[in-house]
C-alpha cells in the first residue's frame, strides 16, 4: 500500500455498504482506519451506524487492490501498462467497433456502486461517445418492476416513493428485514422506538422469523412465492368491507372502479389458504391497516425478486393508495432528487406511432433507462450482426452478482473487447482485456444519489481522506482522459479555464456559466460531455480534491428552479441568480452533509407527472395479471424440493466490495439455514456439508440448523463466493445456482428469493492416510 502520514486525524465521511450511507467519522493513522464511529454532526443519521461500517478498513486496505492499469496477454495473464498506453489502445478499439458495427454493439454495465454515484455520472459519457443506448445495472435486476409501475401510476418512472416509518402508527414490513438490511432511517433505533410504543403496531410479512419479525407485534410467516395472493386478499378485504378511503380516491385518483371490480371478485378465503396463513390474522392486519390514522408500507427484495414480482409492486402500492395513506405524514410519499440516477422510458410511445428501439435478441425495451442483466449474456451471444461486441464494466462484478455465472463466463469470452474499471481485481476483471484501477471511495470526492427522504431532503458530498493508491485514478479523471484520447473533447479549454480561475471570488458563477453556455452553443457535440468539461475547468478552481463535484453546480441550479421554496426552507438564502450557487457552495462546504430542501406535503401533488396531477390506479396489464392469478395454483415448487431464498442479509455480509473474508466476525462460511425437522430428515447437523442442486448447477455449503426458517425453505447469504487473492472460493457462490431464465417474464427480474433446489448430505472426502 502507498505510504501515508503518521499523523492521527479524524475525518467526517459516510458508510458505503447500503443505500442509507450513514454519516461516520474515520480516525486514521499510518494509512489505516483505526477507529470508525457515527458522526453526530450528520443531519440525518445523527451518530447512528451499524456494526458493518466499523469494518471499512477491510475495504480500504486489502490485497486485491489494483494499483496500475493491466492488459491481458495472449496466455490470459495480465501485465501492467501505462495509463497513456491503456487509454490510447482502448480508444482506438472502441472507435473501430463503433464505426464498424454501430453504437449498439457497445453496452455499459454497472456504474456508480453504493455511494459512488458521481463516478457513475462521468462514466455515462462513454456510452454517449459510443452512441449506445445500453445500460445494464444491478438496479435493473432489483427495482425495474417498481419503476415501471410508478411510471404508470404517477406518470414518470422517476417518481419514486419512500415510507415515513418514523411517524407511522401502523407499519407493514413486507419481504424485508430492516434490522439487518437497513433501508429506513437509523433502522435499529427506529425499530426499537416502534416496538416500545404501545400505540403503534409493527407487522412483518416474511417466510422467516427474521430479526425484524422477532420485534414485531404481528408476524405473518407467509409461504414463499405466495405474496401476490396475500396482498390481493388484503386489498379485497379492504374493498369488500368498504374500508377504502373514498374521499381520497375521489379527489386524487382515477380508475378506482376498474380496480374495485377485480377486487370484489377475489375469493379471500381461497387466496389466504394458498399462503399457509390464518384467515383471522390476515383479516385483522388488513382491517387495522385500513383503519389506522397513519400507516405505511416498506418493501424490499423479498417481494421484488420472487414470483409475480411486477404484480407485487402494483399491489403493495394499492395498499397505501386505496387507504389514503399517501402524501401525508406517516404514509408513503414521493420525493425530490438532486442527483438524477434514473431515466424515464416511455414504453407506450409505439402506441403514438413512435419507433422504440429494442434489444437484438430479447426484443426488450428499457425501464427507467436500464436493461436487465438477465438478458445480457444472450445479447452478447446473439447470432447476428447486431450483437453486443464491447462491454464496459464499472464498479460491478457481473460474474458474481448477476444470475447465471456460467452464462456470463461463456458470453464474456466471446466479446471483441471487455474493459473493467474497479478498485479491486475482481473475478470479472480477471477476464478483461484491460483493467483500469479506480481510486477507493475514501481516496476521491464522492456522493450518493440515494437521497430518498421526504419532507426534508439531504445531500452529502464526501471529501477524500487519502491520495489515490498507487497509480489508481478517480473515475472522473479516467473518463475525461478517455474522452480526450477518443478526440471527443480537447485537452484544454483556455477561455473556460481563465474564467473559472476567478470564480471562487464571485458570488453566483454567472460569468463562468455564461462562458460555458457559449462554448456549448458553439460546439454542440460537447453538450453530452458537459460533466468532463466542468471537471476540467471549474473543477480546477474548487478546493483541492473535490474537482468531481463541479457537475453539481448546474444540478443545484436546476434543483432550485424546481424547488425554490423548499430550498429556502432549508435555511439557504439567495435571489434568482444566487440561490442555486449558494446551494452548491453549502454542499461543497458541509463536510458532514447538509439538508438541501424541506418540502410541504402539498408539494407531492406537483411531483406527479400525469397531466391531471392524479394517481392513475387502473393499469390494464396488472389488472389482467390479477385476473390470471385467480386461475393459478400458487407456489411452483416440485415434490421433494426446497425453496432457496438466495441473498439473505446477515450480520456480516454486505455487497462485494468486502473481498477479504477476514472482515467477518461470524458466519465465515455463509452457512445454509435449514429447519431442524428438514435437517433431521436429511440426516445432517450444524457443521455438516450439504450439496445444493438447482437446474442450473450445484454448490456445497455448510449446514446451520435454525428454526427461524420455515419447513421446506432454506436460506443462503449474498456477498460470498469470491476468490480472494486467487484462492479457493470463500463461501457460497450463489449465482452458480441461479438461472437467467428463472425470472419475471415482463421485466426479467430474477427470482432470487424463490429458487427450487434439492438437498443432500455431501459425502465426506476420504481421510488422508497417516502412513
């Protein structure tokens, strides 16, 4: 590792392990993180952290860190090369592929991992340079069904809801375990407060008796794969008993009659029977939720990566919409964005005579500007001139984190060019033609776009703690240099640089912005590369280490134009030309982050993009699927099989930026949790090896007898299976089991939480001879 000062220092920053990005303070000494604790100055988390954040030294310093660019040799090995050689050769090959095969021969994969979203914004410029529309990301194997339903309900796929758990009297947690997975503000403190208050009710719907379920007032241990039946039954109870909020529906929604007609026809008792739950319990929860003064719903991957995933997304939203628990304290609410991380894909444009470009093999359209990883191997192996030939992977490890590892290995071997930008020498990087080392998230200026709060919204620009390790570079520098090698932008912008030099003494950045607009008007092709132009010019005039934040200036101005009053309520002052600049200055000066806006609940109706500012409840595709559900028989497991919930959150697993297994204090093997009766049937006890077989492959795992899981159900954690330092796999490699074909037919979201498997006790290897 690179040498660092021996001075003990304390730095405000944030955790990068989940979407909450809790504020932390990091004490450093001799290049190491010696102490990590919650940042009491952080406006949102106020000193809260979980135990995982305290282990971030294992991310910052480990033996898989990349220190210089690598080029693949004919024998498959990688050899170090210079940045200039790497970017020059990559630029030449990219342009050859684009000019020979067209822009759609290129796809961008990943981009901006947890808390790494500034880099992602710069990376998208390469897709623009390649004239490509393809972005494949983890969000598109988790959340696109949610984005699609939001688009139909609210008029734009960028309309996203959050839940006000802190102020709700009645909370439904469905398919989520915030005690371990977080996802809500200060999760464990919030759950404890909810549990202790006798006037508030917590309901957890989960097949497993999770850590959150153990704290709940009511736990509904639903049969895996039957969520759509339960949600439909609850909605039917509410409507059939007249518990829906008629006034809210009349004033704020359209299409209720069509929804009502379907719900009135549902046979509640039959649907509940399919879930293995008691009818009385389901009726109690549905009635109490509808009658609660303030109620909200929190969901996550448990219902987003299982059977009927898109229908589940629709039904869970109907729960809070039909009961009027929307756009109110303690309910579910829309929110504003500063850093855009989603697009809006109008999949109904064809109905208006517009052409929609689809993928070559699967004929897929994007959702929120994203394409699902489940189809990517087929699009590469597609037998035609329009197949994908070049893949750029940024802050992602598809071989380990996307379904069907063998399909990815096979497909990536057929590419004309594979480039990986990452902090670590990942399994995907080991297959790449070129590997470009990125600075860690604590060696550069970074931020997250997952500021999903309402009414107060928040933004945290994290300043670098260290210089980049070895020859690694921040992503904005990597992508800007590549654009220069591709001749998309010049290496110097003399006029803009001169103007920017004096901007720190100016109040509103007006002179610089005028010069920038003039330059972009004269060179229209530069507009798509505005982030790098801002980085090269205004970025150099900003305080050391935060040049990448230059792109936040126009975003702050745009945010003020949309939400001026809300920004002023956050104690940011200024007139027409100065408010956006003052917001930008506050962001770059606030080391622990800052509140950027405080909305009023009436603002939510402005966030809705339907022309009538109403929620359009009737989504014909979902109503048709709801009718089809009534003709189905429930879960699909075969006789003698188990249902594997792949990707359980536990105390010591996280996303795969933790490569060194030494970070785990417990569960080092990533054990398979199995009910005691199932274990007895198989003849296994805790510590035995079990072979897990799916239609796609098999792995061996360590058994852990645990009655928190249902009979016939087993769980395995994500974040394992890597080969640290090229060694043996550490724990279960889940995506050797999962199949890209086992997915939602509409969005191609994988059914990771519903994987049929068979189990058998593994045969122990023969003992070595002592002779």
